[in-house]
C-alpha cells in the first residue's frame, strides 16, 4: 500500500470519526427542539414523549461513545494535519467533557436532594 493511499485512509477515517458525533448531537438537538415545540399542543402526548426520549438517548450516546469517537478522530486529524477537523475535534471533545460534567452534577448534586 502506497503512502498516498494510507494518507487518504487516515483522512477518511478522521472525517468519519468526527462527523458521526456531530450528526448524533444535531439529531438530539432536533428531537429536543421538536419535543419543546410539541409540549403544549399535544399536552405531553405520545409524540412529545418519543421525541424527548429520543433526544435523551441521543445526548447520552453522544457523551461516552461520541467522546471516544471524537478523540480517535482528533488524533487521526492531527496525524493527517487537517486543521479544520482538528478544531472540530477539540470542540467535540470539550463538549463531551462538559456534557459528562453536567450529568455528574445532576446525578451527584441534584440527585441526593430529591
């Protein structure tokens, strides 16, 4: 396998590993927004519940697996010297860490008071 083919594979892998968490996050935001819009008109009915459950599932999926994918994609982007994707990877890793911190605060600080 030539050096050019290896570089193309690294580039493609970096893009895939960085785009998947981004797509999951955007889908989570869309489900959450749809749920917020349908909360009052449907009186928290079935569609609202499904959209909110979907958004919570997608946000949960974005924390650990999305964070791991972002770290892998970040390392591959650094190796391939792809500046735009390095910035995207840093933003995604930071976002995953902030979401994980938010979950820990909710569970360990807010949880015992309930």
